[in-house]
């Protein structure tokens, strides 16, 4: 008799099965896994669960998918990996979740309890490995606390400033039978504006002639983002996006004035110094926003910061006032604030919006045919996008075109890694497509970045994910070469690549692939790729071969 049958007959369940039941009770819809013998009982529990088990090709890809899941949903993303090497590979996703403030829970199978501290096969200490990059590290040493640990992990991932949590699962502990009673979900406090907070912000806004809001983070809801946008538009107040957080205020909103981050246009740099009231919502003025802790450092500046993190980790520059609230709760209170609209607000917002519109206008297809460019690719792509299109990408110079041109029209329509992690584009696109099967998901990858996790296209094919992946192939690690040319001009070293046929790789993974080398080929290639997605229900890849040293800004 199998263990699964025995537990069902006795009325008790293994701790591994109770973990799965607890995750389902918390609203988890899918788990991204790379299987391992250390947590077989949890995999067995997933067999008959409502949770979809997405089998990934490498633990880094699984962790990235879970991290992307946490960005798109109100429930933390869940990844499961095995001990030792599996846990090491997943660490990159934890770092991304930590720096991006993404709710995520990583379950790691461990050696048996009785083998601990004997340097058993693949043994490691989860606390020492993960303590500096996770909100909590928990090891289930008592089977009867299995459901409690799930509830604690989900709570810790979402509470305060969201982030990653690690739960270690010794393989002998999770097979022990326990009572299957599930621990209730632990409610997460959202904070909110006190009467004093509300009065202070209102007074600051009334005194301001050039107010600016900066939005960011992954702790919004679609409804909260919409209410926030409506309030800004009604008051003719501009808002800028934290680096790689575009969409919370839609691309087409008259209040949206552009992204603030690496590769940003100069007008948004000037915004930070010119505004007389800066209000950060869901984020803090960190090193990327402040250009390496150089911009907006004068403590005479008026800066309000809205965050659930009392320590304001990552903050740089002056703090006039902190409001301890999650974005949605802050917006709930903000929309009750009706202010007389000043002419200076209208003029300020209109000027900055006009600069953003000019900057983000797609470039027309050139009259003379020439080597393919990302400018033309984006111009043709934008024309073909529906209103609710999503974009994902990792790190590299190829991301600049997405920031500049992609029309993000709603919260979580841009899924990216703000810690600059490469290899994120394809896994996050797979997760986005699985979460929103009816939406157009575009992933923009660089050649170096694609080869770090491009094998997850096999996962896309297996589970029916249908993203369009655009690989910009300039045969180099472009961002690093940019720094290299700046600091060691004329010495190109360690940044050049010889690449495979990416379109051929896509076809080998049972998707559609097309190679593009000339401008004139771009419209037809895009049409073929999008048709393949719609008609064959597969992913598609456009291999865009470009010349080196392109610059989006």
C-alpha cells in the first residue's frame, strides 16, 4: 500500500500533503518546481491538488517565474527546489525578490533531520545561506507545525515591505502523518494615513506649485492604481514611474510623465530637482532614482515617503514626512482629499507630459532599407499591440527601448527585475502568459540575457504559454561594454559573443522562430510571429540581428 493511500485511509495526512493543502487554502494557483528526491511527499501532494505544477528546466528559471508571479498577484509566488545545488541555483530569484520587494516563498527540500551536521549528500545550512537576503528563513523540524509554517511564510512575504521567505523541508519530517487541520490565513496590516498625516500632506500640496508623485513597488492592486490615476488626472498633478515599474499610471495618462531610472531621458532627471514637493508611493528614493545618491540630496527639499517599511531601507536624501501605509490603503485615503487645482499645476503637468509624448513617439519606418534596428522593431510592434499588452524583460541595454516605447496601460503590465538580474525575460514571460492566457505578452531579451534562461521556452511549450520573445542580437554584453568604453576607451575585453541561431532554437523547442536582419523584414516577421501565436497557440521568437553600439537614448 502506498503512503498516499495509507494517509487517506487513516484520516491523517503527511506533513507534505498538508503543506500543499495550506497553499491551496491561501489562494496559490501554481507552483514552479524543479523536482528533487528531498521533497517527494510535497510533489505527491500536488498530484491531486488544485495547484498547477509547472515543471521548470532550471531552478533559477523556477525562482524567476515565482518572483514574477508575486509581482502580478495579491498572493506570493511559490517555487520549490531541492537541497544543495538546487537551492544555490534558486538564490538569484531570491535576490531579485529582495531588491524588488516582491512577495515570494521558496520551499527547499532538505536532507533528513537525522543526517544533519554530518556533511551528508548536498547538505547546507539554509539560515547561513539565505538569512541576509530573505525576510525569514524557516526550517520545518516539527511535522505538526506544517500548516502553521505555510501561514507564517505567506504572512511574512506580504507584510510590511514585501519580500522573499525561505522554508526548509527535511525529507523525513514531511512524510510524518499529522492531523490535517489547516492554520487560518494571517491578516496583513495595510497601515493608512492618520489625521495628522492627511493634514500634513494636504498642507504640503496646497503650498506646492510643482508637485510630483513617483510610484513604484509591487504592492498595488489594479483597482488601487486606477483610483490613484483618476485622482492625479482630476488634479492635473504629474506622476513618474520608478525604474521598471511603468504602468501603474498608464502610459497614455495625461498625468504620466515618464520613467526615472538608468537610461532615462534628461527631462525626468530634471524633474527631481525642479519639483517643490516630491511624494514617493510604494517606493523610496534609492540609488537608481537619485542617480547614485547624487540627485535630490539637499535636506531643504520637501519629500514625503509612503511605505510600509518603517526603516525605509534603501532610502537616499531628505525625508520631510513618512506615511506608513501600503499603496492601496494610502490611495483609499488620498482620494478623499479634494484640492483646488492651480494653474501652475496644469502648466507644470502639461509641460512634462508634452516632453514625455515627444520622447516616446515611435520612429517611422525609414525610407531606405538598411540593417535592422530596435527603433523600427518597436515602432512596428507598438502598432500591433492591444490595449492590455504586457511586457517582460531582464537586464541589458535592450531594455531601454521597452522603457521608452512600450505602452504600459495598467498595473503589472511591465514585469521586470529592478536588481539588474539577467536571464529574467523568458521565465517572467512564461509566468505572465500562464497567469493571463488571453493577453498579449511580449518579452524583450538581449542575446546574452536570453542564453541564461532561454531553455524555459521548453516550459512554455509544455504548458501552453504563448509569449512573443524578441531577441536583440548585437553579439555582445552591451551594458558592460558601455561601461568599458567609458572607463577603458578602446579596450574591448570580455564582452563579445558568438551567438547561435535563436530562431532555430525556438523551432527546436516546438515554437515559431524567424530571423530578421533588414529593416524591411521587420513588419512581415512580426505579422508571421503574431499569427503563429494566435493560430497555432504557441510561443514565437523573432531573432533580430542588429549592429553593435545602438543607443536608445
